[in-house]
């Protein structure tokens, strides 16, 4: 219905049933909604052509600035060329190849994943001044009750995302459709479990809640893969990403756009490229730390990540939830615990003396702990 109405409106404009004077009158009446000097289009590659044509018809191409995400498609699988029929002299192209979200090491790790998957359409340059970044490959039953208890994955995730300058709202948890309960009050399985453990959540799997941004720093943000593009988190967790890959692989086999590519690649290869493109969207949501969870370690993406953990252990860490020694204390963790112990002793000394000097010493020690935790959160809480 939406696209049909757009096509009808465009036809009215082209045939003169709606005149330029009619458009000006409507813009004057609804100036705050429609009378714009410049139009900024995000993810332009994913806009249908009819939307592009209407924008140009109503505002002119000289008033339009577009950001092209190249190969990040959600609404379709066909790239929309906004430069089509625009004179060369009236274009200005600024190429931006650097990643301004992912820290340099994280960006290089994601590039390694793309290369390992033989995804040749991926080309993102790291911003070398943004140091750091880590990938954790998580395997196992991540919703098992033990993972919410002390020492479990979620317990450690809560600790690492609620220290120093990192808060729960700075995290992004991305879940598959199978984790969404369709009831009167739609909620994700993860959101329900977090609430059951006393945590606040902004559950974007609920369409009504998705209309309102997270407004509190103690809210853990949860979203489905389908809605994750454009979002980011200091920590991002991709849950059951192998399930997400299979879903997109299977659904793509029926797409006409993909079937038309068969002259260049087999249907199987086209479906695989489509699914990988979706993986790349979710794996570029993190700023500092990316957790990639799989149910089946022998899956396509599971096999890729396992190989990278062996090839580049400095960038890819394996968290096997079934292993007893999965969270080995690191040198950073031991040092942090020693610093916290000193800070706690100084706090006790202040509570006994109530002197300004004792408070200053405690505050310095506590700030030192906070700074150290912010810089070494991965090593401290996940080993």
C-alpha cells in the first residue's frame, strides 16, 4: 500500500495533476513539516527508487545530501543510485572509508572476519588514533541459569558494563527472532530474564518501546538483528549469530533480486553473500568490545571464529561456557583486586577518622581503580 501510494503520487506530479503551485501552497501551510532548505538522506543505498524520485521532484537534487552505506541493505537487496541522471558538474562526492565507530584493533578484527568469510565487498579502514578493541567468541548455552549467577557470563557482563564511565545504556544486545515472545506485552527472552534478575531494560524488540529512546543510564538496550543498523554500543553482544546467518541465508533464496544475479554467481553464493552482509551490519555495532555468540561451534560463522581464535589470539578470545577454566584471572584482574583492596582499607580508615585527609586518600585510590577498570575492563572481567 505504501509503495503504491508513492507511485501514484509520483505519477500525479509527472502528469501535472499536482502542480508546482499546489506543492508551494502545501509547504507554506505545513512549513515546519515540509518546507526544508536541505535534505539529509542516511543509508541512501537502501531507499527505494520511488522515494528518491519524489525527494528530487519535491526539493531538487541540489538540496539533497546523501550518505551511502554501500552494502548495508535492510529494506531491499538492490542498490539505489542517487547520482543517476545527475549532471557530473552538479555532484560533489566525498569518500569516507575510515571507521569512526570501531576502535582500530576491533575494526581490523572485523576486517579479518570478512576476509576469512571471503566477503570481497568489505573495505573499511581503521582509524589508527582510536586504540584498542577486542572480540570475544562465545560458545555454549548462554541463557542457562548458571550464566546469570556470580561468575557467569551475564553476571560478569553486568559488572563490566557498570563500572567507571561505562553504564548499562552504553551496551547493545542483539537477539534473533526466536528470542522474542509474541504476547500482549511483546518482550525478548533476554529482557525477561534481565528483569527477573532485577535489571532495568529498554527492550527494542517491542515496537512501542522502540519509538522511545532509552532514557536512563541503568537500562540495558536490547534489539533484534533486523533493527540493529544505525545503533551502537561500547559493548555489543551478537547472540546466536549462527541462527541469524541461517535465517538470512534461507530467506534470500526466494528473492528475485538475488535470482537475477545468477549470471555472476550461483544461487548458493548469492544467498551466502546476502547473509554475510547482514552479519557485517551486526558485527559493526560495537565501539570497544564485541561479543559474538554461537549455539553451534561447527556452524559456518562458528568455524570461522574458532580458526581466528587460533590464528590471532591477541585479537580473538574464546569464551567456552562449558569449560571450567573459561574465566582465568589475568594479571590485570589481580592488580585491580589489589587496588580495590587498598581503596576499601582507605574507606574504612576514613569512616573511623572522618578526616579530610583520609577522604582525599580514599578518593584518589577509588579514582585510580576506576581509571584502571575503564582501560582494562576486558582483561579484568572476562580474562
